[in-house]
C-alpha cells in the first residue's frame, strides 16, 4: 500500500512558513520540487511555490538585490531571509520527514564544496530528466503574486505585496 500523501492537497495560507522559488521551465527542477512536496514532514506543511521568472519571483529578487529570472539555482525565503544554492537545499532538507531529514546535515559540509557540487548538478540539470513532467502552476501551493498575508508569514515587508501587482 502506498502511504505517500498526494501533493495536491489543499493548502491553507495560515500555515505558510516558506517560499520556494525555482526554475519552473526545468524538468529536473519540477521533479525535485514534486519529490520535496511528497516527502514533507507535516501534512499540509506551509511551503508555497513560485517560478523564478514570475512577478512574485522578480519582486522577491528585487527586494533582496538579486536577479532571479534566468538563474540556475533555487531560492528559499523564510523568516525574512533569502537562502540560495546548497544553503537553501539543506534548509529545505529540514522540512522532510524521517530519514530524509538527514539532508539537513549538509550544513556541516563546507559551503564552497557544497556549492561546487550543487553548481555541477545545476549545469547539467536540463539533461537529467525528460521534458514530459507535468507543470506545477496548477498546484494549490503555487503563487503568482504576493499578498499581505503571505508577506507577513514569510517575514517580508507588506510593501512588497503592492509592488508585485
């Protein structure tokens, strides 16, 4: 019997505690995000998604002084902070259940080494998965715009919700 929870379960904004920005055009990235959602520790966990090249992604990027469109990494926003590359990866690992949570131990590997491996995979990511994977824009966790509640939950200034319109 398959015990995996469906990743399309309804998510309520009340529990939002993180925003994952990723390359929604990349099949490897979409598969990795699906895997992450399927293995989250808490049912209905508060991770929301958006593409790096959406209005939301551009707004968050501008706030943190980064050009997020057309970049080769994931970005994770929580507690008013932006985490990138392998730091985002190990922080996302702490959201996973049981043994998968050990991915959070990546934080003990020196950052230059972690990031070199991360960038190496990123360089070939479009070749690592077939392009027949379904898109995530229809997932209930997908967001196109920031609203005041989402800004508050992510620790971002509420002025960003006006900018992302």
